[in-house]
C-alpha cells in the first residue's frame, strides 16, 4: 500500500495481514505514518496504490460505500474528537441510534453499561469541556465500542489515562476481543513494553527520529496489501 501527501511519501510498500483476534502494534516515531495508516483503513484517507481488505472483502475498490464499511469499524483518535455541543450520553448514543437503528431506550441502556465499566456513569450528562483529558479519552473509547465494531483501531488509546485506569481499560478491551468476529485493541505509548510483549509480532514503523511511540492497530481477518502499487521501490 502507498500513501503520499503531495511530494511527501508517508506510507510505502506496506504489506500487513492480521488474523481474527490478533494483536498488532505499530511502533515508530511521531510523524512516521502510524495514524495515517489507521485513517486509511477507516477510509478517512484515500490510498494512492494497493488495496485494503477486511474479512475477505476489498474496501478500497471503486464503488465501495465508505459509510457502510465504517459501520463495522471503530476508531479512537488521539485528539478524541468528541462533539463539544453534546453530552457524554449523546456522544455515545448518536451512532448506535443513527447507524445501527437502535431505539433511544436501548442505546442509552447499552451506553450507560459501558460508561459504568469505564468509571464514567456519573458523567453521562456532562459536556466534554467539563471532563479531564483522561475522562474524554475514556468517553472516546466507549463511543467506539458502542457501535459493536468488528474492527477496532486505537491511536495511542491509553496516552491520557492515569496509571490505575490503564489496566481497567485494557481489561475491558480484552473482553471485547473475545467476542466472535471482533478485533482486539491494544495499549499505547505509555505501555510500550507491556504492549510489545503481548503483541505477536510487533510491527516497527520508520523511526527516523529515534523516539519511540506506539499505536495499536487491530483487525479481524484484515489485510493491507501493496499488490499493484505504482512507483514503489
């Protein structure tokens, strides 16, 4: 797979295949393309060559409905990207109601259960600007899980969490990975050594600046291929 922004080639010759439930961690310096790869998998960025397949279906081909693909993909961004004009509960229930067609009652019941597991039950009516960075991070994780994704992409998912919350977040995500057909999500930069020990195998990204960073990428029977790439060497 290949991706460039103008003359800057961010991703080149990326060949990656991930089995169902497998954990893959991308390790590399800031600016080495880890987040860009996640955004390409979620079709938030188009690729310049190659193809991406999920569960045997190519999602980067012509005529693919990106919104339909994203129904089964959850992503947690580094910057959280919560809707500032919506309460925590509305942030979490918006996609289940609009995309999955859940009733308000069912969506709120499932959201409340997830919020409780992440220690946020008492924050359901708060707005993002009233939350700490760690609380916003947990809300973003809950929002991604609320759509019942088959593929979960996490961009430094524990970077804003207090140490005592990291284990709880990883445990909840581990339970998620046990669901049939679901992907497993992994830890982020703050847990570099723990993540590297659990991942099989870790995938190093270019470390041209010599500073370690970690982004977890997980896929259910997915693949990123460089087949058919143009201008690659």
